[in-house]
């Protein structure tokens, strides 16, 4: 396992070089300024479009604007909002949330650009089953310039990267988190959770984009409302701490955060790195994935769907992720004191492999073999934080005298010593957020986060299953779709078999999946983004001049949610 963890860390480090983050920021800044701060149009005009006043059953496409946004949001509003924010804070500190806000704001303009491009070049040969995304942008745009082979190759590279991201962040991250959470609270082995998830997801994705649109159009509003309602209760309990939490987020974005309790400390650079990574993973700005869902929308105005897409980062990150961050910070779960006191503290001895702590007996009987524990230790300088603190992971096992934890080998030139007086239960990702809810109302996290995590994970895996399907269609045609769907569902089970075991591994796996898409899609945005900007300015010109307005009164909410407002009579 150590070799796999090392390989993941190496790949993640190469793909997430600081210049990659600078490229994302630069892209967002360019399109924000170029579009005249299109974020405003997303929040105003986009909301009107979403209400259905422009929907037309005769336009090409399969689903209405609301369902398209719901399908895209179901891929973004998910465990990245529960587990991803927890990872960002656990690894980068409170300042990570500030950089998530920055990426969300800039990401609104990136979303508008990449979705508008995909709408301009989508394949509507079958008007009821359109295909779109960066692969079609690359293929069709370069074909028109006399370079069809290059366009097809670039589109194919994007699809391969899309399938990598689909398998990791869109699938395995979701299944792993739900499996860990369900095992922690209900003692259900993760692999059983994986089988149940695979059956549910498979039953939906077999029905295609129309079934996906109907399911996500119901699930997304429900799960967001449920999560925000419960989050509001927690924040109401800590209402007096909220202003100081916002101040902590801003301060930590630019200044080091000292180690405290379970948090090993962080620099402004680590907050920037982990905040940016988690924000890009959460709202998918620049990845080119959500344009695939938006390309199924019924419309004859490409820019209109691009403006709707600009709402995604706002809802996903600025609203939902902020709720999660405030809950984690205000409850203090992120820098809590040790969960279990140890007396005496174990002492490390040097071996050929590195420093090793002796197996440590654990009090109580509420453990499960395979559970993870962690200790904060002091040793050599930690390159990521600039401090001398590290975390060492342990694995629980059952022996004749009860439960104990065996520790990973720690490699370094300095003998490690334990900081504090005990060890921590290793609450990873969504589990950490659940424990934050539990501090306010014992049992709330167990039920709320479990239900929300299942909803979020299922909806995310459904949409990403469709994204991967469209990549397969581009690469191999419709004939390969059924085989792909089978493999996709099998990967859900594989993810719950214990191959990924720590939050660092989890960050590495999802980081790799996200980064490979960025490497292909960002250049596509730079090559053809000018066409989206030209179309956007022409559309806004017509809107401002009054040459374009709502086509009809808004449909009923029932018709909007179900998609009946765009069904042909």
C-alpha cells in the first residue's frame, strides 16, 4: 500500500504544479474581464432562463434548462461539498475556503465560456439525443479549419482524460466516502455499500439522459434544501462565532495557521493549494465535464445555456461549500483535542524501513477491524506546512486482549515524538463533517450526513456515468456504451474494497482525475473561447436592446421539475 500511496502522491504533485493553478486563475480572470463580469448576468438573467420562461419544446435537445443545470449540479453538488471541504480544511486550514471562493467567482465565467463553446459545436444530428462537450468543440472547430485529424485526436485525448476523471473523482471518490461513512456509523462493511450503490446507479444510467434529467431534477433541489436546512440549525447554535469564522478564513488565506489539536498547521501556500484543488474538484470549472450535460438542453440559443451554467459554481461553492466550512470551523472538530488519551505514550524505535511505533492497545469495544487512527507527531520540517508537525496513520486490528492499532512506518532523519497526550479517530472527508453535526446534536450527523451523502453520491455518480458514456460514444460509438456502463458500476464496488485508506490518498486520487481534464480543456478554452465571447456579447446586445425577452409565462413548478414543459404535444 505504501508503494501505491507514493505513486499517487508523485503523480498528483506533478499534475498539480503551482503553474497549473496559476493557469486556472488566469483563465478565469481573462474571461471575467472579457465578458464584462458575466457573473452578474448569470445571477440575474440566468435565474430567469432557469425558471422556464424561454423553454421551447420545438428547440433541439432532450431536457429543459432546469434539468440540464440539475444534471450538471448533481455532478458538482456532492461529496465534494461535504467531504471535499473537510479535506481542504484538514490539509490546508481555514484559509482554503477563501481560495475556494475565488475559484468559484472566476469559475462562473469559465463555465459560461466552456458551455457556450459546447453549445455552438454540439452534435444535433438526432435532435432528441444531442451530443456535446469539449471533444466535439475540438473535433468540429479544427475540422472547419482543415485539420480534422488533429481535431479528432485532441477530442480523443480529452475523452480518455474524461474517463480517468470519471473513474476517480466522479465514481470512486463518491463510493469510497459513502462506504467509509456507512461503516463508521452503521458497521456495514464498505463493500456491501458499494454493491447497493452500483445497483442504484446502474438502474438510472441505463435509462439515458432523459431519465437522468428527471431523477436529478428531483434529487438536487431536495438534497440541497435538506442539507442547508440542517446546516442552518448548526450555524444558529454557533451564531455568535460566525463573524470570527469568516475573519479566520480570510486571515488564514494570507497568513500561516498554527498547529492545534488534530490540525498540524499550514501556510498560506498550503491553503491556496488545497483550496484551489478542492474548489476545482467541487465545481468542476475548467474541467469541461458539465458542458456535456448542458449540451442536452433544449434551446436554439447557445449563450443562454452558457449563462445558466454560470450559476453552478455560485450554488456549489459559494453557497453549499461555505455552509460546510462554517459548520466544521464553528464546531471546532477540525482542530479538536485527542479523542483517546494514552498513558504511557508509545515511543518510536528505528528500523531499517524507518521509525516505528509499537502496537498500541485501544480502550473500549466500539472499534471495527480496519478502522483508521492517527497521531500528530513532531519530527523534521514538513514541506507542505513549513512546520515540524506530521500525521502518522494507524490501522485497528482485533487481538486476544481486545483492539489495538498498528502504525505505519514514518520515514525521516529525526526521531518522531507524539504531540499531545493521545490519538485521534481518523475522521476522513464526509465523516469529519458528520462529526461536526454530532457536536451540536448527537446523532444528527449520523443520520443527516448519511442520508445526504447517499443522495449526493448517487446523483454525482449518475451524472458522471453519463459524462463517461458520452466520452465512450465519441471514441467508440454507441455500440460500446453497454460495456462501459457495466465497468462503471463494477468500479463503484472496487472503490469500497479498501484500496484507498487515508485522506491524503483520497486527495491524491481525486486530484489526479481532476488535473488530467484541466490539461486538455483549458487549452481548448484558450483556442476557441473567443467564439464564445463573441456570441455572448451579441446575445447580451440583443437582450439589452429589448429585441429578446421571455417567450411565455413561467410553467408550473411541477412541469418544470418533471420536464413536461418541453415535451412535444
